[in-house]
């Protein structure tokens, strides 16, 4: 039986705490059989070596990040599988830069995330006010347009926090359902998975990503699922795992997937 957490950060991103090894140890204590370390990719689409020190590792830190994860894989071999992953931003027009950045490494799983929407972060502190300023429907439509492009890009194995724009409580307006459905269809067509993440339960919206209706659509479309916590502290590893598994089952899911070398394997739920 595969007991997994597929979205775990490290202190390198500048907004997570604790030693990476402690994330693995906490996962072990929670009964995980595998943990994918997936820190934020360097912000390759913004100028400069370290454009936002509180948001992501630098380009220079990427090789040592990979080395650390591979060393943990060796140390914990036989107790818990430590996977080499990364959470990579999707940035329209910068696809080749990301491809080149990821190419040197033998990833187990590459998460695809849309955090940067219409010229700004959709999830940073204070970003909730953008919904009032710029129009919630505009933001949601643009957000889902980018999720669909990201899914279709072939760059990613798993789409993260599929309805992230709700983070501060601004739920998807009814008129944006077509954009949401197009993103689901794009994920289905590309064969990418989606995460069921407990992170939303810790945010103002108070609901897992994706919410029940959207999760039902993803399952009905045949989009595979992974489970994740989006941990930014060791104690968050496997946090809310029972809730996200229950949410997947309630949505009709019969299995989840694991990845090795970017190849998915299904497991019964
Ligand atoms: Zn993210
Ligand atoms: Zn994350």
C-alpha cells in the first residue's frame, strides 16, 4: 500500500522552516511509505539571480537542493522512499527556459503550478484584494486559461492546487465555469494528474484544493490523483491526509498514482 505526500517544501524557498531531514522523519512517524520533496523552482521567468528571496530558491541553490534530496533518498532507503521532485511555476512564453533548467536532473515528479496571474501573484499575502480591484471573474478566467496551457505544455506531471485562486475566500464565480471545464479537459487530454491538497484547509477559504465539485469533475474526467500537504514545516507533512483521501473517495475516485522517473503507477484507494 502506498501512503504518500507529494508536495513538500524546504527552507531554501525562504518561506518554509526546518531541516529537510526533519520533513522526512515526520513523514516516517506519520506512516508514509513515500515522500516527494518538491521545493519551489528558481523564479526563472523574472530577471535576476534572486528576484524574490522569500518565494523560491535561487538558481545557484538548485544543484545543492538536488544533492540533498538524493542523499536523503540513500539515507532512508528501505524505510521510506524519498523522491526527487520540484514545484515548477508555469510562465507563459518561458517554456523553453524551464525545460532547460530542469533538464540536467533525473526528476521523479515535476509539479506544475500557476501562481503568477495577470502580472502578479495570485496567492501572496494581500492578493485577495486583487479580486475586488481587478474583478474576480477576470482573475479566475485568466488563472484557468494558464492552468489549461500549463497542463497542455507537457512540462508537468501533476497540476497543483487546481483552484488556488480561491485561497482568500473568493470562490470561482458561476460565469467562470467554462474556463474551469476547459482546464479539466486540458488535464485529461494531456494525461497529467491533479493533487488533492490539504493546504487549502489551512488557508482562509478553509477547503481542500480542489473543492468537492471540481474534484468530482476531475475524477469523472479520469484525471489521476496524488495526495499532498504542501508542507512548509516538518510538522505539516501528511497533515490532513485523512481528509484529502476521504475527499477523493467522496468524489468517486478508486485509485491514486505514484511516480518514479516521471512515470505514473496507479494504486487502489
Ligand atoms: Zn504552489
Ligand atoms: Zn507548494
